[in-house]
C-alpha cells in the first residue's frame, strides 16, 4: 500500500497569513494527488486535483504543486472560512488519504 | 443537481453486520464510480472501496478485504456497503462519494453523501 505522510498535523495561523502543508508519498505517484478541505460535521470538499489543478469554484488563493513523492498545498492569504482540516489523497494505486492537517486560528 | 442520499444511522452489536445504502440522483447512475470512505470520531479519512455501477466490479482496501461487500441495484439505482464482523473500532461516519470524472475509478471525489453514523456497542 502507498503511505501518505502529511505535515504538520496541526497548524495555528492568523487571517492573512500564507500557509503551506506538505504531503509525502511512500513511492512515486506522479501527479496523482488531490487535496480536500473538511469542516466539522461536513463531508470533505475537493479543492485541488491532479496535484495542481483548481477545482471549479474554488478560490484562487488555494494552490498545489509537486510530483513524484513530494507535494505542497498553499493558501496564499488565509480567510476566516479557511480554518478547517485539510487532507491529501493519492490515487496512483487504489486510494489513500494523508492523516490530515488541522488549521486553527492563532 | 447531483445528490447522494444515504440511509440513516445504525447501532449494532459487536460481531454483527451493517448495510448502508447510497442513492445517487441528478446524473446517469452507471456513468460514475462510487466510493466508500469512513471517518472514526475525531480521526481522519479512510478509503474503503469502490464499485463500478455499470458492471458491479469493485476493489477494496486491503484492510477491509473479507469483511466488506459493495453491491449495486441498477433497478433502483442504489449502491450498498455491507461491513461484517463489526467491532467497536468500526464506529464511524461512513460516506459514499462519486468520482469526479465520468467512467474513471479514481481521480478524486466531487460529490459526497451526507454520511451515515454506524455505532458499534455492546
């Protein structure tokens, strides 16, 4: 199975900050990686697909990059509605989620 | 509009089985693969398996092999997830989710069900 190591597991930041989350795959997954946002009590929402493509309707302050084993997710300027938990997901071989990053208000 | 509507909460005893349904609407049932993902209380997301509603073919995460069965009923356009030999660690919210690309089994999920809480307790 492909393991996804996401870091940090939690992060405190302020509105307006630039935030970066990383995800590392246990083997080369090309660009077969998605990023999701989940708010408490809600289903996850797809933000980025194929490592760097913004899902329709998602604000441009969200971005993703990387290929192979190392990936990065960035929010360029945090907004109040962005405080949530973020997950990476590989789909090169079946599917696996990272452990999640909880983004909290500082 | 696309919707995935799941069945209601369940309470089960250890060793029992549970069967959760997911009824999509707003698109052609056989055109998109459907996945199951669970989330234990306070924990992360865990992918369980996927089914192709067109032909019923499926794949499962290794850790659920032998305990999970995904089926579909094309006459009612419903997908089912059955999990057997339940234990307390199976207490979780179970989601169905649609693959975002037509006829593709992977590539991420664009629509999700509302989630079904399954509680396992003696």
